[in-house]
C-alpha cells in the first residue's frame, strides 16, 4: 500500500494541470483498494456547492454537471464534520442522497475523506462499493494521505482560475495564492520563470581524464562567474546603494575563498572530475549554513548553492555541445522561481523588472533584501507554487498582503492598475522627505537607523537617509574564511564602517555563532542547538575570540566617537557582567599600548523573554538596549515565521508583543537608558506611532523602509501616538491592532503606506 501511495503521489505531482491530476488520482485509488467507484467533489465557494470534478466508475459526462448544495447528502456531511465518514451501508443513512443521472446503482459501501488546507475543506475524496463494506483503517489512512497531497494543487487551481473551468463556472477573480510579503508594493506584469540549467545534485562521479586540465577548467569557470558578478554589480550601480552593491562583493568573496577553491582542487587531485569535485565542496559549505538557526545566515546556504550551479554552468559550456541561449525579458517582468538568487535577479534589465515571486525564501534572503532596496514588490514563501506553469502568465503581486493573482479577470486587473498608479504617485511624494528629519509635528525627533552586515573588506557603504547604523552584523566575514580573521583584518573592516558613517553612531553586534551556527573551522555538534552552546556563551568560554574582536572594534574607533558595541541573545545578568569586564579589560590594554580612544557605548540586545523580564536590571548595567523584534516575536508566540504551516500565526503587532516592548521601555526609562527597535517591526509604518508612544528612542530598519516610516512620524504628534497606544493595548489580537492603525493612517492620508487602495 505504501509503494502504491508513493506511485500515485508522484503521478499526481507530475500532472500538467489539476484535471489530469484528478483523473490519475481517481484511477489509481480505485485500483489500489479495489473499489467500484472513486470520485472527487470540489467545493465551489462562490455557488456554495460541491461539484463532481473527476470520477472513475460513474458516467464521465456527469463531471462538472453534478452539483450538490452544501450541507446536503453524505458529501455535505463529510465537509461539515471535516473528518472521514466510513459506512458499510450508505443507503440506510438519513443524509443519503441518491443521484440517478451519475449512472450510479445502489452503492452500499461508502468512504469519504475531506480535502483540507489550513482549516478549509476544499473538497471530498470518495470511494464507493456496491456490496456492503466497512473500509479498513489502512484504506482510510491511505485516502486521507492522498487527500492531503491534493490540497495544495486545488488551492493553486483556485487561484489561477483553473478550478472555475473544472467546475463550469466563471472565476470571480477573488482567488489568489498566498506567501509572505517581503517587499511592499503592487506590481502587474508577465511571469518569467527562472531556473538553474546546471544542477549540482545531478552530477555523477566520474574519473578525471586529465587532472591538470580539470584544475584549469575549474579556475576558468570561477573567473567567468566572477566577471559575471562584476558586470551585474555595474549594471545595478545606478539603482542600488553602495551597501546593497556589497552583496555582490560578498558573493565574490565566497566564490574566491580558499576553502572552496582549494578543497575542490584537492578533490580533483584525488581523481574526480571538476563538476563532481565542485558538487562535494559546495555541499559541504551549504550544509554548514543550512544548520544555522539565524535566518539571515541560514539563507546564505542557498547563495552558496547558486554560486556552485553558476560555476557548473560554465564547466558544462566547456564540454562538447555546450551552449547558452539568451533570455528574452518581457517589458514588465515578474521573475518567478522555486528559489530566486541574487544572480538571477541581476540578470533581468532593471528597467524591465517589476516584481518577484518565489516558492521558497524568506525576508532574510539576499534577494528579499535587494528587492526592498530596489523598491520592487516581492512575495516569498508561496508554498507549493506551480512554478513551471507561471511562464508568460499575467500576474499581479500584492506585496502588502503577500498575495499573487494569476491571470486575473478584468475587474481585478483594473483595480490593481489603479492601485499601482497610486503607488507611483506616493513614491514620488516620499522623495520630498529626503534629508528632512524624522520629527513629529510637535517637535519630537526619533532617529531612523540602518540594519546592515553585508559589507566586507573591499566595500564601503553610504546611506544618506539613515542617521546611523543601529545593527551591524559581524558574522558573515567569519563565515567565508578558513580560520578566524585576525585582529588587524577585523580592524580594517570595522574602521571602514565607522569612518564612513562618522559622526553618526555605528552599533556593531559582537560575533553570534555556535550551536546550530558553527563556523567551518570551529564545528560544534549538539543534540539541541537551539538551546545550546552559542553566542555570548561561546565568547565567554573563549575569551581569546571575544577579546580579539573587541580590540579590533576599539582600535577601529580611534579618532572617532561613534562606536557602540552590542551583546546579543542575553539571558543572564552574569553574562552581561562578565562581558563588560572583558570589554573594559581590552580597553585598558589598548590604552597601555598607547592608543588614544574613548570607551564606546555598551548595550544589549533583548531577543528572548528572559531578558525582557530583566530589562530594569539590564538597563542599570548598560548604556542602551536594542530590541530584536523578529526573534522576540517568535519566542513569545512560539512561531517560526518561515514555516509555511504556521507563518500566518506570526504577528509582531500582537498585543502580547506590544505589551512586552512597552514593559521593556518602561523599565529602561526609569534609568534613562535609551531603547531602540531593530527588525521588521521598526520598518513597519503602522507600528511607528505605537513605538513612538512607548518612548522608543530610535528605530533601525532596511533602507527601503526609511522614507515610509519617516512620513508617518512627520505626520504624527506624541499625544496622538500615546492615544493610539492606549487603544492598541485594549485589543485582543493583532488584527484589531492592525485595523486601528490602518484607520489612523487613513485619517492622515497615509493609508497607502501599509496597504493598497487607502
């Protein structure tokens, strides 16, 4: 039965459309459990009917014509209860409904299971038997498993209008696919499916015929990819800030790292051909990133694979028959892929790229970061996205709600065209805010800072609209090396950032590794890495690593007075005390060595509930507090926002999250300790008045959010912000808070900042 299940699932998955998938399913199920009939009824929510969409055993001409009103018959009963119904004699059941024009005789045995996705019954899968028969438990679970596999395909057919065709109805246009809005805005265009022609996973082992030649093939391919990346960077030079262009420098550094090239050459020297040697090296590197808890660093695993596939593509071109076909880009290109890479994005001419849709990926992926910086609407994490059917389809992206419309009807198209026009007008208006302070109408100023961490040794950054860096992640330069970077190397890196932004403040977060985020040269294996040896715990156990980084930060600040140092993932007060002692020790050592430097401001990052409950004691010990809203929300609500099954439960406007932040700010205010917010909440225009009302001192966000948040702050007063906060605190869920804030922004004429059409 298990083998049969796998075979049917594979056949259904490979089907080109839902109609074909249902035919394969009904045929396979009927044979597998030796039933007389197998049928699928799909729910038409517009007409409130269950429609016979496929059958094996009843009259084929009944498909699309037999329509059972909701709550009628045994089909309606299965849908109502949302659970299986197994009857040995269906005809004796009071809800039995005989339908003669299906060609059915008097069937007794009946088993119906609901097709459910996210609590919604999308249809019913049914098997029938002429003779009385109680279906066995194994057969019930068999159908239940197949129904679950079918749910995603039905949902997408619903969104694309295909379901309306199957049920012989005109699509209402109200259906859409859902993901996570990773870059706000509205986009209308034509789908262009991007994919990797080279597939490292499919590369076989093969003996190298000429080892020196294989080495040279690899080096030539690496050089070719580096040249491609440089061209992509130049192509986007007028669009991206220096900070965002540094993404390509990070990729080039990964590409040219000794650990990648040297290891691949070692495998070639052992006798394997270049593609297989590359496959193994890329796999080793990617697995290190995949095992990390930190979303930002975990996303780097896909970057490594994309680099590997790109190198492989050039290796394939050196084989007989290798060729490359240029891509034709639609005038309004919406790039669609299973997992879009930065390099795939950069290949599209900027003037033609209007949006992104990805089946995988998160807000922390490089491509999402670039989309926000470029002002391109993006929806990531559209689970079970039928990528192969999106080519040349007319698409609409709603980056506010995380929706994707496929081949929308004229009414939907016209409405979103109007919204897109409003978007362009709003973006033009926001440009007038450049160089103006983020100051309320009653004169309260709240600095807007930048989240970064992509800048490596070769690249400086500049962000004219930011009043400083509120979060600089220091991990990535450690990840692309074969050993810990020395003090001098780190000093050069930090000095570039500090000097570029001086006199604006620069907050450097200390190295956050360990547990599930091991460095290639510092592996850690634990049974429960989420609660294991990580971050500040490692650095306190290895003061030589900590002191080297602190010394580099302090040396980099010589001649400047804008360095802030931040400690992440604090759970114990003793961790803060021990870390501060080491920082003061490093400072004293450098003074003795003749360096003229000031003690920087020292702070902690509150990301876990334990730290939130100790906010007052923390405020007594440090100069500032920064709240990591993304992780704090996930820990408070126990929700992984990148898990498609529960991402809808993630809500950083939930009253519990807001209450926790207010508790922290209240505790810090008692000691005059400033509190900043970094994370997506800081970049949400709807949250800005609430955070202002709590007394938050500054907000740190991605560059693409700065002007939107500034617009709200400049239209708000402090008394009004406090009034809105009181209203939000009376809410019981995030939807209530969201509606309150949307109404408030509507009244200011700024509703379009948080949702289209307002």
